C-alpha cells in the first residue's frame, strides 16, 4: 500500500496569518497545500520558500466562496492523493462600514467567504477525514466574533458563526478522532489591518493589556499546537491569541 503524505491545507496561505501558518506547519513536518485567490506570485513564493528550506509545499488558486470549485479541488487534488491531516480555515476578507449604510452585497460577501467558505471547505475535508479516522481542523475566528466591533457587523457575524460551526462540528466528528477548534486572534499586523487609520490602531493598542498588536507568528504557533498530537484531547475549544483582551 502506498503511504500518502501527511498534508496540511491552509486556505489563504499567500499572505499574513495564513503565510505564517504555512511556514510553521511545514516546520512541523507537514506537506503544506496553501491556497490563494488574487495573489499567485505571493502564494508561489511562499511554497518556493518552504521547498527551499527542505519542506514540501504547493500553491493552488481556490476561491472558497465558490462551493463547486472547493468540491472540485478536493476531488482532484486531495482525495486519494494525500493524507489530509490538517485543515486550517484561514481565508477571510473585510468590508467594513457603518451598520446603517452597509450594503447587502458587502454583508453577503463577507458571510459568503468567511463563514460559508469555511463551512464548505470543512464539509469536504470532513468527508475525507471521516474515512481516514483522524484529522485536525482549525478555524480562524476573531476577537471581533467574541466581543463585537463597531463598523464590522458583517465580519463579527461571520466570525461568531464560525465559533458555532466549530463547536457543532467538534461534537459531530469527535467519534471519528477528528478535532475541531478555533483560534481567535486579536488585532494582528497584516495587510488586513495595515489600512486602519493611526488613531484607530492606537486605540486598539491601548485596549490590549500587552500594549501591542500581535504578529502572524503569534497566531501560527497556536495553530501548530492545535494541529499537533499534543492537542489530541482538545476539541470544540476557542483559543484566544489576543494579548490579554478579556472576552
Ligand atoms: P490578509 O493578510 O488580508 O490575507 C487574507 C488571505 O485570504 C490571503 O491569502 C487571500 O488570498 C485569502 N483570501 C481572500 N479571499 C479569499 C477567497 N475568496 N478564497 C480564498 N482565499 C481568499 O488577512 P490576515 O490578516 O492574514 O487574516 C487571515 C485570517 O485571520 C482571516 O480569516 C481574518 O479574518 C483572520 N483574522 C485576522 C486578524 C487581523 O488582525 N489581521 C484578526 C483576527 C482574525 P490572496 O493573497 O490571493 O488575495
């Protein structure tokens, strides 16, 4: 029987938190499949850097907002080809705005990618992990899903919804030796937060007991723990990586 390579699938692995997760899981010995939607060069560069460092990685274009594309990806690239040890549902977008002015399209887009996209990816992964009888799924939620944030009703709804998915999927899949957990980062320095006005960033930093924004690596190390054997009896949990903000 051919041994399939233990693989970690990281959605949105081209930049920011996903890129750090891809590097960290490669360091831990997983082959990493990372996906992107708009930045092929960045994604290929992450895969090449992992391979240059002696690891295994491939980059794939995959819009998690397109359920049919997600199903095709699992059928063509995952099923029977690799052992799917880890799924990190990391892909996400923001479309912030005042509640009273928020357009339906901006609400639907954020729910469609951050919540529905994570659900369809988790569903396809669960079909495969159920047959394998093992796997770790980590959903990247947010402090904003736990405590809310002005001008982010769409994003906070998606990230809070992801916590519900995490807890329900954990109960459903526990009997198959599959863990499902969420990591809830606080405010992390990435492209997603780079555009925030300085006064907003300053107000966030003041609200963080550790008085600094987090790094992508801070989040990636928490994900690596939940993906490891050390976390084999932890499921349905939310690990906050937020510098001490109480939620
Ligand atoms: P980022 O730097 O903006 O990167 C977003 C990633 O998601 C990119 O790899 C992007 O791919 C990918 N992506 C976007 N839309 C996608 C789609 N439709 N299908 C597949 N991939 C898609 O964001 P980040 O700050 O690293 O955030 C990563 C995750 O952490 C998100 O879920 C975010 O909500 C969450 N989070 C972030 C913070 C923070 O403060 N930064 C805090 C809490 C939670 P391309 O490069 O190809 O565009």
